[in-house]
């Protein structure tokens, strides 16, 4: 007996069109078009497997025990306090393992740094100051600000892995070349003013 190709209402996935935000019932696994903007859409229905919570193993007499849960086996060492901690206490933060108690008590700076979503961009500020310093009367003020942000860019690259990942070596070379070109233009411009 041939299988039916009709889609039942239960097989449809309700989504919003990414282009026009129209709410649509899209058949699961088959391409279709938005009725308003005619964008081609395809949706898949899946049931994610529930995440299994890891349970900390009980500590045997000859094994290290967690400082916060003495009956549980220690599996990590807290990078902040150096204490033995179990699976329940372990928090992976920026590729280092901390205990939840350390982060709640004394390790607030690691926690706030890990979740800080504002990243200073002195490389952008340096380029803006350099471009604005083309106006000769603003150069004596803006070039020192550009140098300051240029220095901050290198300091942030040395201390922040996120910044180093975001501002690649090619970006540093670009800022350095822009620095050289603008400084050269400024010096040539000032020399032209004095010699004329």
C-alpha cells in the first residue's frame, strides 16, 4: 500500500519567517515558501535527548574527598582556592575549573570577567583618532590619544584571550600601517606649512 504524502497538522512546525516575521506552519522536513514574501523555508522537527545530570561518586577511604561534600570523591582542584572539589562543585570557566562556592564567595572577579559582554576596542578608537588627525589643527591633540589607544590594544592582547581572538594579528598590522601612514602625512603636512 503506498504511503500518503500528505502532511498532518501534527507534522507541521510553527515558525516565524526570518524575512517578514509572518507566523507559518511549515511541514517538517519538506521545503515550502512563505505566503507573504515567498522566501523558501524548511524546518525539521526533532526531540532533543534530555541531558543526564552527572552524579558525584562517593569517596572511598583512601581517595581525596571534596572539601564541601566530604562524602563525595574529589575529581578536580579549584583554580582559585586550590581545594579538592567534587563533580557537583566543579564549574568550568574560561578553561579553568573553579568551585561554585569560591565563585559565590571570593571569586566574583573571575565570574564577572567571564560573563562580561562589553569588550573595549582601543584598536577602533586609535583608527578613528588617526583619521580625524588628518585635520592639521586637531593632530596635536588626537595623535597622543591614538598612541594611548594603540598601547592599550597591545596590553589587552597580552592580557585578554577574548580580545586576542577578536583582534587578530592582521588587524594589528592594519592599525600599525594606518599609524605609520597618518603620522607620515601629518609630518609632511606640518613641514609643508612651515616651508610655505
